């Protein structure tokens, strides 16, 4: 009888160990679902019209269920910004981790990344942060970390630039500002699509010149 009781107690303890893990996984999945719903809302409606009721509806959850995982909209937006940050780094890594390290391929890969919906969502947040101090406080550390992580990853992937670190920083800044600026202008219909290839070709030439310069 004592042995049976001990066995039952052991099984109960093991079940308790398993259940929190399962619950934690379920919670993480729901949070991810809400974050993805927030990204879709930012793309569909813009930042000003992305409300917690709309996000809950987009995720197929009640607002109460959403608030169980995120106490308020600020927490949800912070999680969304972090996820967009990770998506940007993963996208850059995928684009750069290729056997073909010629400048043309890499410029085109970056350009294709900034044309994707996630860039629109991040841009919406960046514009809103200009006048929203709370959002800016969340977004600015992520921007700083992205620049640092992006540079670290880039120098690992392109060791041929290690002898010219100053030139490399300029090449990265030029690429980011030109391509992301073009993407923003494209969103606002300010980019002449006929000029796109010429601008990309010019960027390639500038990067090659920086790589070869003394």
C-alpha cells in the first residue's frame, strides 16, 4: 500500500512538472499569434488604428484572452517590436549566408527584404515614434541593437572587409539608408519605378569603390 502511494505521488509530481511546460508552450504560442496579428494590423490599418480589440479580432481571440497574455497595448507593442527586430536580423542573415557574395546579389537581396510586409510594419512604428514618447522609448534601444548586431553579423559574413572597417561602416550605412529610403518612397508613391535599377546599379558601384579604395 505504501509502495502504491509512493508511486502515485511520484506520478503526480511528474505530471506537475509536465503540465507547466505544456502550459508555458501554449502561452508562448498564443503570444506569438497575437504578435503576428499585430503586425498584420499595422500593415492593414497603420499604427494609429491598430487597437487591442482589432488585434484580438485579427488573432481570433477575445479581448479578455488577449489581456491575459499582455496587460496592455504597450506590452503587446513592445513584444511586436522585438519580433520585428528579430525578423529583420533573420532576413538579413538568410540573404547574406550564401555562397554568392558578389555585390550585385547582396544588394538585390537587401532590396527584396525591404519590399516585404514586415518592413511596412516597422516603418509604421518608426513614424509613430516621432511623436509618441512611450513608443520611442521602446523602439530606440531596438534600433541601436539592430545596428550593432547587423554590423557584427556583416563583418563575420564578409571577412574580406576586415582590413577596411571604416569603409565597411560607410558601405553598410549607405546601403541601409538608400535602400530603406527607396522603400519608404515607394510606399508613398514617391519613387520612380523606372529609376530603381539605375539606383541599385549606382549603389553597387559605390560599394565596390569603397571596397577597393585605399
